C-alpha cells in the first residue's frame, strides 16, 4: 500500500472520501484506516506501525483528524504513533506538528502574530481576574474553546459581568480561557482553501449569526480573490507549516484579520459554492510526493 488516510470516524466523511477517490483515480493504492486501528509493535531491533492486517507499509499518510472527544492519554498515544511513522520516513499530510499548532488556538494565533500577520487582540489565561480585566478592556468579547471547530462552543459577550460568570464556570470545568476582542465585520467572513502554496478558491460565508461557519447555518457564496487575500492565505498556511488548509479571514474596520487556520478543513460548503473540489489538487500533490 502506498497512501493511507487516517481519521477517527469508522466511516470516512465526505472530504476524506473525496481524497480517497482522487488518489485512487491516479492509480495509487489507497486505504482508509481509523486511527484507533493503528497500533505500534516494538522490540529491541524493530518498531512497526501495524493494523490488524499487519505492517502499514504506506509511504504517505494523510491525517484527516486525531479525534475530537478524547482524553489526554489517548491523544498522546495517537500523536506518538503518527510521530513514529514520520520518524520512519513516511510523509504526513499535514504533519503532526502542523496539526497540533492548528488544533491549539493559542499556538495558532501566537505563530500568526509572530509572523506579522493580522489577528484579533487575544488573551489566553487560567487567571479569572486577569481574564475579567481583559474582557472589561476589550468591550465586546468572544470566548472560544482552545481546541474547537465549526463554531461549537464559541460565545459572544457584550457585558463583562456575564463573561465573568461564564469564565468562572469554564475554569471550574478545567477549561483555560481564550478571550478575543470581537471584530466588527459584515455578516460574513472569507474562507480560502490553499493547497501546496496555491490558493485554489475563495468563498464568503454569509450568515445571520456572528459565527459564519457553514456548520452554524452560513451559506457559501463565491468570492473574487485579490492578491492581498492570496498573499495573506498563503503566508498563514506556510507559517503554520501546512501543505493544505482552510484559512478563515475577517473583514475588520482596520483591515483583514485571520481568525484561524484549519488543518483538516471540511469543504462540502466550499465545493457547493465554488464548484472546486480541493481533493483534486491535494491528490495531484500526493501523486507528486508519493513513492510507488
Ligand atoms: N474575534 C472575533 N470577532 C468576530 N467574529 C469572530 C471572532 N472569532 C470568531 N468569529 C466568527 O466565528 C467563526 C468561528 O471562529 P473560528 O475562530 O474560526 O473558530 P472555529 O474553529 O469554531 O471555526 C469565525 O469564522 C467568525 O465568523
Ligand atoms: Mg473557523
């Protein structure tokens, strides 16, 4: 086998199936494997990553997900298994390091800011008083789970006292506080998919909610990409070390801001809006790098 695609679901989701079929079309042997079926076997002179069928023997592994509702032991194991594959010379898309940087919204914003890319003012803390003072200073704030996607769990507050009560509750439940100034924006944001340094398409996500995720009911509308947006999306993707990504960009009053960069973007809405299937571009890349 040459290409393996890994994620948590027992049945692959649509983007994963898109990748599978596009890779197959190019004549490369491909297999989908739930991550919980990847085991490691070790002895003094040998380490191998195996499934029930035996050694994996893939030269490229596309990692579509590490799992969502997951405890730290299982998470650690999965990360180690994938890192063992990387150390044995397997190409991973995206790399474990890049996946971890994007999964952790603190790390994402830090890396983007350090690279000089525009991000919303953000405070991340476990200190309730510090968080409260930040919310007071910022005015309208968004609280987000430090690991999150699809807009799930993100909350908007006009009132720092309400934010305080929720922050206190979050801390009791062992959730660090990710507090971000609300960026006044039109009823949409911009989603750009980048594959191998190339922005392959762009859409507005138009919504009646401040959260413009498709999963929150937003509608994808094609958007003309400008050189400025292209540059921002490609730089954000490179900064996070990703081969392919979905970049979320807000149109703030003072210019664009990057909300986050998705390392395993869902693209059902994007395909519908633009007619572009990112898997075609990704499979071309996989074909170029994969040893038969
Ligand atoms: N600071 C903010 N100001 C205004 N809107 C925001 C802010 N943060 C997030 N949003 C809105 O919520 C959506 C989801 O936030 P995002 O950071 O992309 O997290 P998720 O991983 O849940 O998609 C964004 O696409 C954007 O529309
Ligand atoms: Mg997002």
